[in-house]
């Protein structure tokens, strides 16, 4: 009986560790997705004022990761 309880506890601990290892990349992926969506919205708002910047995944990621400085960098690069 004691061996079965220990084996069950070890199984639960291993399952928790595996879930933790899998959850970390998912959090990182979710952060990149939300940041790129925020970046795309920021670029869309800038385009409302007539900047004429095409929105693609790379520009959205740059704007999402770097925020307002990223949008400014995209605008400067676009108009060079």
C-alpha cells in the first residue's frame, strides 16, 4: 500500500514538472501573439493619420516588442 502511495505521489510530481515545462513556451508564444496584435493596432492607428505604412507580421512584431519607439522606427525607415 505504501509503495502505491509513493508511486502515485512521484507520478503527480512528474506530471506537474512536465506541465510546467510545456507552459513556459506557451506563455512566450502567447506574449508574442498579443504583442504583435498590439503592434498591428498601433500601426493601424498611425495609418489613420495618413502615414501609409503597410502592416505585415514583421512590422507588427517590431511595433509590439518595442512599443512606441518601434512604431517610430518603422515610420522613419518607411520614409527614408
